[in-house]
């Protein structure tokens, strides 16, 4: 069977296995192909802020309000907040239940914030960041702020301008899809470099931590999120949950970028028959 015709997830899994073998058997080559992993991560970081800016801006500018849209959008954001809080609680509880000890090669630098006020001030300054600087620095809060403000302003723009804006956002989303297709190669480079430079014995020290992290993710994905869906819809949540994990969750896990996974989520929402007026705003 031609590996090029495999789905993205099997290709990624093959990249993980081949990367580990390369790092163990050919450590010199493993360090060299690490360049592929760094290029992949850099491409994701470069395009993700621009994607968020354009998608949110276009979605708001081209949004056509219908009865109940505002309520559904608010409910979706509220559920997202509830899911985030529950996920944080799961992480904290598991970290206390199964504490892990890691020995850092280099001492940690910097100091924690002195008070909550300094954290809030930092968030506020990120919200009002220069839009160009927000794109360059990957400041998603700043990108979202400008996307919302410009999107609201462009609602009064001519139809042709808003159509061009939507086309531009779609073009950037296509670029992200192309980058995601390179995930097997990028992950191969990342795994090969990590195994070659760290060694299997050193990686074994992280096995318990990795198991704890994956366990926390599974608890959230298979228990917490289905429970939220059950409480809201009063229906069996697992058909939708399992499909989302298959088509979106696995890709997000390996690419390590929720922003880069936006096009995947948009396509999945369309397949599930969700209102475009809803998911075009809430997903980005």
C-alpha cells in the first residue's frame, strides 16, 4: 500500500515510529533531520495568528444575524469557559494525586508575578497591543481584539470588500491545511531529534509525566466533555464526541496547535450540520 495515500493520522503515527527508530539507530542523522521539525513548528507559529485575525474578522464582517444566533453564540462561549475550567480542575487534581518530579538541565529563569494585579495588567496590555506587533509576536489576545473591532467596523463596508475579505481568509486557511499535511514529516524530525539528543534512557524518565498528561486528556475528552454535552442536550454524547476525537482531536494532539487546527474544526462543524453563522465565529 502506498503510504502517500494513507490518512493523515496513520502518516503521523508512522512518522513517530520512524523518527524514534532514526534517533536510536542513526543519532547523527536524527540531529540533522531535526531541522524538519523546527521548520514545521515555525510555519505553524507564523501562519496561526494571521489565520485567527482574518477568520474572526471575516466571520464578524459577513455575519447575518438571525433569531437566536446571539443566544447560541453566548451559550457556546459559556460552555467553552465551563469546559476550560473543568479541564483545569482535572489537571490540578491529577497533579496533586500523582505528583511528578523532573530534573531540569538548566535552572529556571525569571520570577513569578508578585500579585494578581500585575497579571491582569499584562493581559490588558496584550489586548491593546499594536496589531502588527501582535502578529509578529504571536499575541493571540491582541489579534482577537483587532479582529473583533475591525470585523464590526467592516460590517458597514461594501459587499464586494467583505467578499474579498472572506476569500482572503479562505486562502490563509488553505495555507494552514497545506502546512498540516506536512505534519508527518515535521513530527518525524521532532521525534528523531529528541530521541537522538536526549536518549531513550532519559526519555524514560518522562514516561510517568507523559502518561499522566495523556490520562488527564482522556478524562476530559471521554468523561468531562461528554457529561457537559449530556447535561445540555439530554442525548447520548459519545457518537459526536468520538467523531470529533477521530477527525479533530488526534490532529490537534500531534500538531500541538489549536489555532492551526481551526480549518479542521470548521470542516468538521460543516459536516455535522452546525449553523455556519454560529461556528464561523465561535471556533476561531
